[in-house]
């Protein structure tokens, strides 16, 4: 088995340095590439592409592999690893590397596109970017718990975002929202979800209207349980395309990466790549 490995040295706690060694111990011939060399890795002639990193590392590399017809193995070494959880992948590093080399069962996985930017989990405006910013300095000491503290801090001091969402051309929400979330896998924030599946061919959309800060505790419970879309006042839909109206240079959290967008269209690419799952 020849594996093209994209490893992010900034993810995890030194685990990226072990991945190539473990893959070779499991019998693979490994060709190593930098995180920004996804296109080169996809054209390398390897039999599959292994991505060792956090959630933000997955979509660009998986998109390149999908276009090349190369199966993808995800080795989760980030802080939250929400995609791996949603896809049922092993958290243990040794087990994940064995799966990358010896796994035979594959699953077709979707990729969403925020404009031209691909993502596999969610793109979210409102509290989520502020929570991620506040959590960033705590990840090394607290791991996934940093996201909880970041969310609490964001809820206490951040302001709602003005937005409008239309799903498949039908208006869904307009006004101020604590969060506007468009999901592919639907997973984010080290255990929260708006529902959905990595391979069901649809976007999930949730707008949490602005209101009392005390009410955010109930919203947070809904996100942890995955039933936020069923709460009163929340606008939710399942669709293939989302028109997201935002003020210019609004900050969004996209698979853990903070980016700025104004009005943008989100689309889904069903079965964009094949994931090694078993």
C-alpha cells in the first residue's frame, strides 16, 4: 500500500511526527507532503491519501483526492476532531493509522462549499467565531474543554449577527441571530451538532434568533443533544443550496478556521470523496 500523507505539524500534541512512523510500521510505503500540497499528493500515484490533522485540514485535501479518484483516510490529531466523531472513525492514533493502511470498506462523503471554500462540518456566524477565538489560547492546556469555556465567554459578551437565510430559494430567516449555522456533517464545537450525516447529500441550516442571554443555556443543550432545530423560535431546514446574507467582512467559523465573508452561497457536493471507514 502506497500512501500519500498530508500531516499538519500544528495539530495535536506532537502526534503528527508519529503518524508516518506508525503507517510504515503497519506496512505502508509513505510519501510525505506538506499540508498545502494536497493537489501534488493527489497526483502522486499513491493508492490513497491520508490526512493527519484537525477538522480544518480535511476538506481541501479531500476535495483534491475526490477529483483524482483517490480514497481518503482521516487520522484525527486535532483538538475537537468533530468530523471523525461524526463519521465514526477511531480516536486512538494507533488504531486510526491501522485503518488508514488496512481498511477496505469505504463510504461516500459530501463536501459543502462556502462560495469556493470547501468544508466538511459547519460554517457558522454569530457566537461560534467568538467562541473559537476565545478558546484558541486554551486548547493546549484544556483540550476539547477549551471549546466549552470559549462558548461560555462568547455567550456572556458577544453580540448577535444580522443575517438572512434562504434555502433552495425559499426564505427561512431574517433578523438578528445568536447563531446562523450551515452544516454538512453538522458537527462542531467538540460535541455539538445540528443534526445530519456526512454522506446524506443535504445541508442542514439553523438560525437561532437573538433574545435573552439566559435563554442561551437551553439553546446550548439543544446543540449538545442535536435537537436544536426542534426548539421553539429556531428556524431550521434541510436543503441543497443556501443563500446567506451577511454584512461585509462578517467573521465565520468554518471547520474551526476563522474567515471573513459577506453575502455568500453555500452548496453541497454529494459523494465528493470516498472515506476509508472499516
